[in-house]
C-alpha cells in the first residue's frame, strides 16, 4: 500500500522557526543580577538621562534597567579605602557584553583609572553623553557588566541587564540574526521534506 505524501505547510513551519529564533536570541544572553564580586564594599550609582525624557538610576544593586538609545549620564562610585591620600593604582570599566561575533560595547569614556584622577569619581561625578550604535540590540535585555581593580587586583564586579528602548525591528543586528535563523530553519525544513519525497 502506497503512503500518501505528507503535505508541507510553509506558514506554520516558518512561524515556529521565527519563534524559535527569537527565543534562541533571548537565551544567548544569560541572566545577571547585582555584584558578583565585592571585596572592598563597592558602591556605585549612574544617573542616565535619556533624550526621550526618561531618567534611570543604576546602582550596584540594580538587576535590570531600561535606557533610551541616546542621552547623558552622571556616575559616582567608592570603595573601602579609596579616599585616602596615599597614591594608588586603579582602573575600571563599564560595558555592554554582547555575544560573539558582536563586539562588546564600552567606549573609553565609560572607563576610569588613576591616570585620570586620584579618586574614583567620589567627589566629582564622571559625566558624559552617549549614543548607542545600531549593533546594540533594542527591545530586550542584554548583559551590562562593570569591574574595578586596585593595584592590579579585581575587587569589584557587577553584572546586570540593560534594555535599550525600541523594538526588536529597530536594530539591524537583531533583524539580521532573525533572518539568518529563518533562512537556516527554512532550508533545514525543506531538506527534510525533500528527503521524505525520495
């Protein structure tokens, strides 16, 4: 008895592949929350003022925050023993941690060291403006990490999540990743259908 060929329904299959692609992108970014290393009573606060009028505060206890793609910021921080007059070597940075092959995003203005000032933004806030590039995804959370080292030894590490306002479709990288996932899924599905037909 001959088996009737299985009918391929492209619309439901492609919808399922698209949903799988979006879930895969979300799972590519692991969950983070607060300080992961604190051996110096690490304290920090960044006030982010978006060009859209939103104000967001990020501290060492913040798990998740949403910011506008562009705006200004003002940050302060301190550690135990960081206010003395003794000269010391220190450095730190803040960056958005993106999965390969995307580059992490953290311009030099988001870093600090003893080359710039004797204390770690305790008396004078570190201020600046920002304009996040298109490769930083919009509309869902991605890791935000910060570290601070004293005399070459890391004493503070923060890991949280940041979401850039906008929709998934606002970022070319998000669209390219979704399109790639759709294409790969469609080709794999069609290959399976062709094999069945033989």
